[in-house]
C-alpha cells in the first residue's frame, strides 16, 4: 500500500506539472528539494505557485538565459558609452571604455596583490556605409576617422547638415565600409574574465598608412591601457597585441613592436637568450588558413625540391578515399585538409618513383602542418609539448625555406614571417608568465583574435536581417553582447561550438581553457629545453636537416627572421611615425610629444567616387527610440526649411539624396 501510495503521489505530481502553466518550474522544485520536501510537499508548493501565492527567487542560470535572449534581441539597455565613434580616438576616450569594461570584471576577495595578463586584439568588421545620428553626443557617426575632422559632424542646424552631405559627395570624407575594433582579452581560466572586452570602435575608409595607423590607433590604445593597468590590488599587464593578416596593420605592428632586439636587462632575457633572435602576435587560425591556401595555389608549393600541385594532392587524397574540399576561408576545412595530409601513410609498394617522391613531400608538409595545428586543438597536450611542436615547426619552416634556395617557391615571405611572429610571440608570452606569475598557467588558445571573432558573430546575430552592422549599432549593441559572451563561456552547452573534443569537428573551432585537459603550469616549462627538443625532433624526422641547422647556428647573422643572414622584416624609419604626429588630434596627451612646428602630414584621399549609401529605409526602430528617449539631453529635432524633423530622419533623408537631388530639398 505504501508503494502504491508513492506511485499515486508521483503520478499526481506529473499531472500537476503538466496541467499548470508555471514559469521557472525548476526553481520551484529546487526550493522544495532543498527544504527536504517529499512528493506531497512538492505538489502543494506547485499549487501555491500556480495560485500566485508563492514566487521563487530567480536562479542565476535563469537570469543568465533571460539576459542572453535580451541582448541578442538587441535591447538598448546598460550599454557602455563607447567613445571614439567620431574622428580619431584619444587615450582619454579609450580610458573611459577600459574603466567601463573593468567594472564588469568580478572582484577578487583575496586582498593580496596579483598580476593578470591581457592581450590587445584588433580586427576590422564590415559595416553599412550609413551615417547615423547619435543622440548621446549630438554627433553624426559613420564618417571615416581619417577625414571626418574636415566636416561638421555635430548636428545643430540645416547648414551643418548640408555641409556634411556636400563633403561626403565631393569625397572630402567617406562613409566607412568597415570599422576597426579593439578589445582586451584576459588570460585567465575564469569564463567571466576571459570573454572579450571591446574598448574601441572607429570608422575606417582604408586610406590610412602604416605610420598613421600607429599614431591614430596603436599608440593611443597602448597609452590608455598602461594608464589603466592598476585596479585595486590587481595589475593588468599587457602581454602582446594580436591581429589578423591585414597588410597595413602588419606593417604598423613591425614598426611599433619589432624595433630592437631583446635587451639583456629585460627580466625575460635569461629565459630566452639561448634561442635564436626572435611583441606582436598573429592570429593562429588566419595563419593556418594561409598554410592551407598555400597548397591550393596554382603554382604549387616546393618541398625539398619537389613541387606539390593541386592535381597531385587530389590524386593522393583520392587514393586514400578522401575528397579535396576547396573552401579557402572555412577554418574546419583547413584543419581537415591538414589532418588528412599528416596522416597519409607511406606510398604502397610498387609505386613509381615520382609517386613515392610526391608522397614523401606531402608527408614533410604534413609534419609541418601537424606541428602548427595540434598545439591549438589537441586538448590533452601539455604546455611543454605545445612549445616543442611549435619549435619543430620553426625549424622545419627554416629548412624548407632555405633548401635549394626555395624562398617564395616554398611560401610567400609574408606568410613565412607571420608564422614566425606567431610562434615567437608564444615563447615570449610563456616566458613573461613565468616571470610575472611563477605559479600561474598559460593557455595558448587564448592568444590571437578568436574571442573577437566570436564577438563579431554575436554582433551579426543581434543585428538580425541587416547584411552588416552600422557604427551606431556596433557601439550600442556591443556592451550587452559582452555579457552574452561571458554567459556563453559559463554555459557552453547553449552554444553549438561551446563544447570541445579531441577530434577535429565543428566544435574544435572555439576551444576554451575550461575544456583544456593538458597541464598548462608554466613552472613545469623551460622554453630553451622545448626549443632544442623541437629542433632534435625535426633532425630525427629528416636527418639531412642536421647539417643545415648546425650551419645556421654558427652564423650570428642568421635567425628566424633572417634565414639567409639578411632580415626579411622590412625596416621602417621612426621619422615616418614622428611625421604622422603632426596631424594627431590627441598629441598633447602623449608624454613623448614631437615638436608641434612640423608641417602637417598631407593625407591622400582615395580616387574613387564616394559610395552610394546602402540603406534607404524610412522607419528605423532605433531612430524612433532615439527621438522618444534622447539620452544626451540634446534637442532631438532640427528645423529644415521651416519644418521640424527629427535629426535621425533628417540625416537619413539627406544621405539618401546624395546621388539624387540636393540634400536640402526634402
């Protein structure tokens, strides 16, 4: 009878759950179970909840889920006041954004001082060529930072609106087709801390030179970050700056972060002095996609005297039952191709000499791919093994680049340098961690710009059906989406790419520290030991390389950036950067200020005509919200030909008329 009573009670509980519309039913059951309620007690609690006599406190996971839905839906709540949307960013503007971002970092209860490493990530995101009215500042956003200072961007009168439109029409300034985004990423295992923290959005028209990029973007960022490095008992130390393969920024990075050899007085010198001369960083996935695209090039790639072409790759892959995919941008396609090549067996007995030679060349290239890819995706790999593999990649790159004077027949010089810069930065960052945080951990996967790419994905999701985000949307949505990134890190099961495994699948694209199983303690790693072991690994794989490496070690002119004794890194004169300061709007904020008597730097405008705005809608929801709830205290309307129009609508109509009648005729 007791068993039948229990069964009846459980059936009644099931019916009660099925017939009552109760939100957060898990919260109700959790409260009951924490209070040791039995089946009857749970039934009574559900009944009280259904009758609105009881309302459980919201669980944290429920709050997280609601916040995620809210942010992805695009609500304009609790946004960080991202500045630098208009004109060139200044250190003080960036400092304000850093403060806002760090406010979201959880405070640590421990009162003892601590050091937290962070990296600076920079990338571009495509934007709609659209001017928008920002009611917080009474300014027009969406005009490029390079030339926006030439036009009146503060929207006060019809005259300022007409001057702005005429200036865009005549090419004095441009509606930006992309935005430079800079973000901070902490190197920590706490998901709430290692999510991306955007600190700069700036409209870009791509006319900026490398010296100007240093002055307008890189130095203001680093200056602001250093000024905001202390917060309570925590020191946030910048480890490196990371970017993709954008050519202008590559030159800017070399100008700013590869100026001179490591000084003997540096705290990390003793750990690295035994290595050949090695800080900037390159995104690993971008470099690996370049490696994959190298194989797909029409001219092929020369590996120790044999030219591997696409038909040869297809033949050897099909002989092993694997088709060749040609998506040049998909990360997983690149990973899959590299894995297929490094798992190729020896050529079958009886194969022709040419077939055997081709298979050996593919296996050598596969060894390079394995050494580059596996440290980023094999979650069981310890840190010392990661470093050893990357050292093996460096030495194999050196051998293949110099063998038979292959040079660019093996790979483009820029790809070669990108890979070397990426690996050099790993060794530098590990060594800096050993010095600053001796008992700390280091996650290789947190380097690069992957977290920024995740943020871009969230931005595009929040924008919805629009093809691209505009500058105002980028700033207004960005803050809330930072919270989403942190929440998804706490709950990876909500994200299709959150969970990770050892095998190469779609989940491998975004691995996080929580999923890494290998030992990442820096106190177990000696960089010089891993470096030498990597060289020995290649010497055992290809014994003929031993003589090559011994010759390189005897020549003091040879290093990873100068395999033939002459540096492949383009040298830049500091005067180029000093000249760019002469038109810098924030020069008075810099300590190392050049003389202000220098002539202004002439800015070369693109020769192409100003693009036609891609947006012509008339009922934008955010424009309407800006009119109803202006956030900056400015008048939301402007008088045009005696008629009062909202500033957002007046701007939209004026910009839509750039290719038609004069903008002032409404």
